[in-house]
C-alpha cells in the first residue's frame, strides 16, 4: 500500500494582515512592455531522405535476412529433432 504524502500546512492570513502586506502601486511608475522583434524564419533546405537514411535501409535488410535464416534454422532443427 502506498504511503500518504504529507502536505505543507497553509497559513491563513486575516484581512488586516493581507492589507498590511499589499503594496500600493505608485502613480509615477509606469510599466511599459517592450516585445522583442520576431526573427524571420530561415528557409529550410530540401533534404533527400533516401540519401540521408540509406544506411537504415541496408541495416533493415540485413536484419530481415538474419531473421529469416534464424527462422529457417529453427524449423530445420524442429524437423530433424522430432
């Protein structure tokens, strides 16, 4: 059974405590949001996936041939050992 997680106790502030902790906004202080300029997307180069992943196809072919040979060996052993 999982153990219960302990929760931190939340402190409850009274209305007078909340008023004492609030800061009054200053009238002279202005907040100005400056958004940085959005960079233009760079054009992507056309990628030939056949050329990039040529080795993957060769590896998959090698794995397929190896699996077929291993299956043939198992079938052959099954027929011989019966």
